[in-house]
């Protein structure tokens, strides 16, 4: 048993799609969540900038004696995971490797699409990892810079969301699977599925939750266990969207991350 909390972060509400799946599978785990709303969006920032922000977020979470850190952000995973793993001793898990391993071990996909932020697509990390694991796979990359800001606004099921998704996915040929390579995108999963009914839609949060279930030393049930959500800027729509994602009111605190 390891009752220390799990730390996780994202630029905003997107990481809560990972949080939600972890809570379903591992309800005894205490989670400390950091939304770096002051620096949102991560998807349009330089690699160097993302590495610095990721280091700051990790150092904030380390103050809570976390047993591991989940980078619940595709952009930070693709651009900073390798660097920060060299610096910190705490286990750090991103959203890419567990997903690639899951696909390699369980699926026979030939054509995989990836939707992600501009920074993630530019890094080419998904494509490199997938081709490394499955040499004959064909990858189709599509950057979708409008989706994370729309998700932060809670615009995930209106007409604008439908038109925007339609515009982005028209790029893809017939796919076996579509990876939602940004943690904000599972919020649009219903619409995407309507447009692509025959394609497997991969929500990385679900994969991470199963990965943790099989790979971590778990916490025991505790009545006093309470999750904490911290934001680096409260002047945002986080609370409204978070309440919808988590289906219950959440307590949120303001912090400064240096
Ligand atoms: N949720 C993030 C990701 O997975 C970040 C989106 C953003 O801040 O641009 O990439």
C-alpha cells in the first residue's frame, strides 16, 4: 500500500478527462490536480517554454509528497517528458507511451489518425512512437488549435463545436483508430463518434487509468481522503466546465507556481 497522493497537471480543464477515468478505476487514490490556467494554452508555446512550465508544475506537486506524477497533457508529454525524467526521481507518466503500448499489445490497426495541439503535432512524438512500436502503421496527423480553447469555454456540444470538428476531421481518410492526442478532446468525443462511427476513438485517460490499475502501488480506502484542485489563475471558466466534467461541484484553490 502507498497512501501518498497522485499528482497531475494540465494547462486547464483537459486533464480532468484523465482525472475522471482514474477516479472510476481507482477511487481510493487521492489526487492533487494542478491546472496551469495562467499559461493556457500550452499548444501554441515553444518547446523550451513548455519544458520550463512542466518543471514548475512538477516542483509544485512534489511539495505534496506525491508518489507519482501524471502529465495529463499531450503537449507537455510530447515536448517535455523526456527532459523532466532526466531531472526528477519521482516516476513521471505521460499520455503517449501507455497508449502506444496498449495499441501495440491489443490492436491491429493499419491506419491511425491523431488529433492534437499544434505543438504536439509539430513535435512528431506520437508518430515516432507509434512507428517504432508498429513499423507498418500509417499515421495521419491533424493539428486542431481551436479545440482546447473551445473546451475551456465549455463549447463542446453546440453547433460551432460540430462545424469545427467536421472541418478538422475531413482531412482524415478512413481510419481504424483516431487518437485524441490532447486531453481536452475527449470532451468532444460524442460529436467525433457521430462523424466517425466505424473508427475506434482512443481516449488516453481511459488507457492511463488501466495502466495505473496494473502498475502502481495503490492506496487503501480512507474516509478522510480529499482531492485538491489548484489553479494558477482563477479568472477563467474552469469551475463551470469542471463541474460538468466531474458531475459534481469541486473545491478549487488559487496558487502561485514559481
Ligand atoms: N490538454 C492539453 C494537451 O493535452 C493542452 C491544450 C493546450 O493548452 O493547448 O495538449
